[in-house]
């Protein structure tokens, strides 16, 4: 089962700028491909600040 956070691209750009990282880092964090401290912070910000929704794919 794969999890991901759905977020419009414009908000992904805001996350990238907020954390001073690349779009690839944000994308991988939102797809739960990484589990670093930064990835966890990105996911929390996506949900709490930008209305991201967590989806599970079967």
C-alpha cells in the first residue's frame, strides 16, 4: 500500500521555497519515498499549512 499527500503544484513550490530545497525533495517527501527529518517537516507543513490530504493507494 502506497501513501501520498496530494497537493497542488503551486503549493509544492511554496514548500520548496519555505524549506530552501529542490522540487524533487518535496515530491519525494510527499510520496513518502524518504523519511528524513526534513521530509517529515515537509509533510507536516503540507497538511497543516496548505491543506494537503493523505491518500493510500492499494
